[in-house]
């Protein structure tokens, strides 16, 4: 870190430093890939300023990072959207690669939330429409952002919210812009499929959009803070904290943050819902019903072939209880056995026959 600061030098030295056709004025920030400076063209000092990102010297010698930087430039050139900060110029073949984007004279969404607190519902709708439009244009260019978070959203005083940092974008054709097996993104804003290694998709950006709007509405990270592995575990196993989100936006944000990517709405649908266009209602996520849409009773489906198989309907009494079952029929009495005549006196049990034909006949004496 000290060597890099020595390379950068003091602020006065940076003011005289020149990168390509631009003269650096002051340092705006630092990132994982390099430094961002406010710069102007040397041939037009009064021209519009740009945000010039310079790749670090040690990373410029790494072929992997250099390839990632070149892909960032190629991805930024593909996107043409009023909701994405445009690329002005770039040079990836020099010893000190750099790229210049339009300078946005405004804070990030994260800075605004930290200083002023949660946003109002009207402001949330405005920012949400801009972010959904940015994702729609990024996906139309065949890319996935994969790192949408509050610090990557700049608030222009005239143009509104704009998205920056396409450095870890991934092409929809399957071209990987990062190393295989590397989890790319920010904890708390990565979709569950990104955490499990399935990769990013347009639905992953929708998940990040829902997390960004939830943070802007509540001032809290939707899956809490702490170490990245704990936040990732809560993202996989727990539901997002949406306490404090306006009731009108609660179903929409909940549908963006569902675990199943197939159940998340498309950016176009999100824009329509936030714009309040007629006929577009907030989508209902599983287990959560919109307060604006009454639940209609479901009518049972009837099939002709199943009419005879349906059980007979029981009549109900006035109390609503089913009618009692009919009483069982009384049991028929068992038939009595044939009466056996008495055994005559003097007869023995041995050799006697029990059949009536063997019984002795008694006759009256004359």
C-alpha cells in the first residue's frame, strides 16, 4: 500500500500528472482494480470533466486482471442508456491502462442514505424506475451487471440515478469475465444462485435491485451486516428484512427477493409497477398477498366424466353441522333349535341314537 502511495505521490504531484490526453486534477476514490481521478483533456482545459479510472501498476502486469479490464471497456461500450454512466474514452494497450467515463456531480446512494436516512416513497419510485431501466438496457446489450449495490448508484442532480461499474459484468452468451469458481459480487446484494456458484443471470440483477430499494427504504441492509459468510448464509436461509418498507411497495420488493429466480419479475414489469401505469399491479410473491388486489374465491373445476365419481352431498342442518347418519337396522333373532324329547326311563346313554327314527314308540295298553 505504501509503495502504491509513493507511486501516486502527493495531491500536488497528481495535479501535474498526465494520463493519455487527460490531466489529473484530484482523487475521487479507490477501488479493487484501480484509482478514479477527476480529469480534463489537456487540449481543452475548460471542457467537461471526466472520471478517469487508472489500473494499478501491479495489476497492469497481471494478464488476468488486464483481460478483465479490457472486457470492462468492451462491456461499457456495448451499453447505451440514459440510466448508465456513458464511456467517453479508453486505452487498454498502454503500459498504464485507463478508461474515462462521464463525471457525475452527485453522491452515491449509499452516501445519501448514511447522511439523510431512508427515502420517501415518491423518491423510491423515481430511483427504482431508473435502476430498472438501466438493467433493461444492460440486459438488452447481452450483459449482466452482477454487482448492483448502493455504492454503484450515482444520483445526478438533473438526470437522476445512474449505474456505474460494469467491471465484473458477464456476457449472456456464457463468456466468463472472471476466474472460474470465483464468487463475484457484494455480500447482501448477491442472489442465492450467485452464492451457490450457479453464476449470474438477469434475475440475479433483479434480486440486487430489490435489495438496493429495500436498503433505500429502511436504511438497513436487507440481510443484516457482519462478516460476508454470515450475510451470505442469511441470504440463502432467511427472508429479507422488509420492516419499514411502504405498504404499496412491499409486494414488489418481496417478489424481487424470492429465492427462486424464475419467480422474480422482469425489469420492464418493475418499471410499469413503479410508474403506476393502468393495468399493472404489484406482483404477488408466494405467501404474500397484495393489499390492493382482493382475493377472489376459486371455483372448482367440473368434469363430466367425474360427475358419477363425486361423493354424494350430505344435507346440512341449520346449525351448519352435517346431518346424522341413519340408525342401523335391528338384528334378526336367531332361530331356536328343535326341542329334544325327554329320554325314557331305564334307557342307557351307551348305544343310544340321537336320531328321531331311533326313538322308541310308546303305545297305550288296551
